[in-house]
């Protein structure tokens, strides 16, 4: 999707005058791209009509930047499609809320339940997980494992086969224990089946959730609309979480789910790990959908804070996508010098790790300085390798730890941070990066 959309906009940028034909060609190309991404056909049709209404070429005075206006209109329309105008129910800390997760098998419910609990726990909430999936063998074990890892209280049953009983018992128990976020994980089926929807209806009736979250796999495409609609008919869906959004950005399904449930997307799953979870934000998501990232803002920041003589090299590396420990070191240095690394990288979709989020405060700064001390104990070979995993063995790690007066555990943490940043960095690979003044705003 991203490729064709950005191509459509680029073609428009290349046309010297924007007339009715250029507008139509551009819109048709965008619509084709959206269709290919399995966005619901009616949604696309409406978007096209709306854009044509907004971009009334005849009424635009000469001298207006028409291309910019069209570009902005496409961007705004997609944003509007994702913005329901009414926020979803938001649980309140210290007050008991029951949140029920629904979705087909494999959509990522169990994983996302834990991520959601963990996300709140980190902020001081008291979450708890209830496994009401008595359908799939091993479901309780999976939830147990996840919950244990995150140290979140959980309950479920190996014996009881009635999901409603298990759910009610769990919710009651955690209410007594004063948990403020009781999360009910439910079972799925491979397909949309009457039995599943009946089970969801009964579960909702019995546990009276404050919020039902529909979880969908970003790759289900065209099926998203009917799937979301079907769940919304049996239980009233209040929010959507889209999983597996890392890698290729396929946004079509999210648009459909929002339209079908009239509920907003609240989080994105960006990997299998507990902390690969992001608060959903419409504009960066649409930018990414359009294949732009938030590159204009990003580039402005790069120009502001990266010393001029380092800029061409950094841009080159960004487009190559190879992230070495030395790059990490240099970026840490920039961060400490300028104090706004966090601001820069938070503009890249997916680039908000815990470290970056903390980068502003003293704790983050200390961590970064410690990492830099470790890297000072590394050889040039180690700093410049594009595959540290292969090169840096146990004895090298021991040496680095000794050399920097740190624990092996700390060095491992540093590599973990590197791994995370490298993963994000690799998303930049092949992106066309505009030079200063380049016209890529949306
Ligand atoms: P459920 O059947 O709906 O409970 O789905 P699970 O939570 O068991 O997830 C199914 C698979 O998808 C598991 O292998 C998860 O690790 C994986 N998964 C879930 N969310 C994500 C995500 O955001 N990214 C990736 N890459 N995998 C995910
Ligand atoms: Mg599950």
C-alpha cells in the first residue's frame, strides 16, 4: 500500500499543472492502492467524493499550491476515517474496570491482554488477567506463562469447561482483591462461527465489561470489516487494537474495523514481546500508511540537532539501514549534547522505546552515560560491525564489563537496547530521505 500511495502522490508532485485530469488520475491511483490494501470499497468511494468536494480546483485562486491542498486533503480524509470523534471508555486508576478482549483465534488476544496489563502496571495500576478461553487446549498455560513473566496476577482453570463460570469467578475474585483493571481473555475460532459469537454474548452478559476490545491481525485485510462487524453485533465493541503492525504497514484493515465498530484504535501491537506495544496515534499512522513516516518533521529535527558535517553521513546510513554500535554511541552523544534525541526519534513510527521515553529525565541520562562508558571499552571492530551478535562472544562481553567496571548483566542490557534500536533503524532502510527543503510534507 505505502509504495503505491506514495507513488501516486509523487506523480502528482511531478505534474507541472494540477488540473481535473491530474486530480482524477491521482485519486484513482490512490483508490486502487487502498483497494489493494483491502480497505472496504464503500469507504474508498466516500473518501473520493469527499476529496473532490474539498479540492474544488476552479475555486482555488491562482497561486495557491494546489498539489499541497490535494495532498493535505488525502491525508485529512484518512485521518477522519480513523478518528471516530468519540474516545473509547478509558479505565480510571483506582476504580475497578473490567475489560474484555475478543477476536478470532491467532489474532493476538492473549499476547495483547498481557501487553495491555503490563502497559498499565508500569504506570502503577493493579491489573489482573482472567483466562476465559476454555476452548483451546493450552490457552491457560499460555496466559499463565505471559502473566508470570510480567508478574501480573492471573486466574483460570484446567478443569472447568464453561468459560462463563471461569470468567465470573475470576472477575469476582479480582474485584475483592481490589484490582483496578480486570482483563478477560476469551477464546477465538478460526472462522466467524455462531457458537463463538454466542459465547462472547454470554460472557459479556455475565461479566458486564466496561470496555470490549476487538483485536485484529493487521494482515487480515478485506475480512476486517465483516469480522469487526460480526463481533460488534454480539458484544458492543468499544475499541480496537491492531496487532502485528511491525514490518509492512498494512493499514486497510484498521480503517475498516473503525468504520464497522465506530470505535477508535487505541493501541498497536508491534512485535511478540511484552513491550512491543504502542499507543495509537492517528497522524503518524496515516503518514506511515502514505509511506512518508513523519519524515518532514524528522528531517527538520535532524537538521537542527545533528552537527552539519555529520548530516550527510547520517542520512546515508539511515537509507542503508545498517545500525552499528558506533552509530548508537554517536546518537547518544548528540542526545546528551542537545537534549532532544527523544524528540527526534519519537517522530519515527515505532521508535519510542522505554529508553527514549525516559531520555528526558535524569534516569535516562544516567543509563545512556553508562552505556557509553561500556562502549568506550569496546574495540573499533566491535563498534563498527554490522552483526554484533556474531562477533561479540562471551569473552568479549566479559572484557567489556571488566573494562567499564560494569556487570555482565548491564552489558547485556546495553546490547538489548542496541537490538531494539537496530530493529527500528532497519525500518528506515530504503526510505527516500528528503534533503533539507525537500517537499514531502503531508
Ligand atoms: P490469540 O489466539 O488471539 O490469543 O492470539 P495469541 O496471543 O496467541 O497470538 C498468536 C500469535 O501471534 C502468537 O505467536 C503471538 O506471539 C503473535 N503475536 C501477537 N501479537 C503480535 C504482534 O504484534 N506482532 C507479532 N509479530 N506477533 C504477534
Ligand atoms: Mg488466546
